[in-house]
């Protein structure tokens, strides 16, 4: 995904990283089946998460109707499916 963004607009990824520095990373592991990072700027802070859909969706407050079924369909077709989620965190 980052490679695609870079091809569309050279330097965009680095500008984004400069504006929203990564404060903390929880690396992917087989138990959690997801990776999480905390990023911020001067006014907001976010927890960003990516990983196995069942792991990420289990942590979400709300999941769109039918999403679980669609994930299963895509997986049955042999496609690799990743889920992305975010949550705003309070600034400290």
C-alpha cells in the first residue's frame, strides 16, 4: 500500500510519517494475530491496528453488518484478507 502511495505522489509517505510520528509499536505475533501502532500530531493521537480480521474485529466496538460473512467469502476464494481499525486516544 505504501509503495502505491509513493508511486502516486513521491515523498507522500515520508511527509505523513513526519507529520504523525509513531510513538509506540506492538509488533505482530501469532497469539494476537495483529500489529498495533500509536501515532500522533500536535492535536490528536490514534491507535492503528492491522491483522487477521477475526482478531481485529473482536476488538472493535462496532462492525458493519455482513462484514464477517464477506471476509469468509473472500478467504474461501483463496484471497488474503487483512482488517484495519483505528481508535482516537486522549492526548496526554
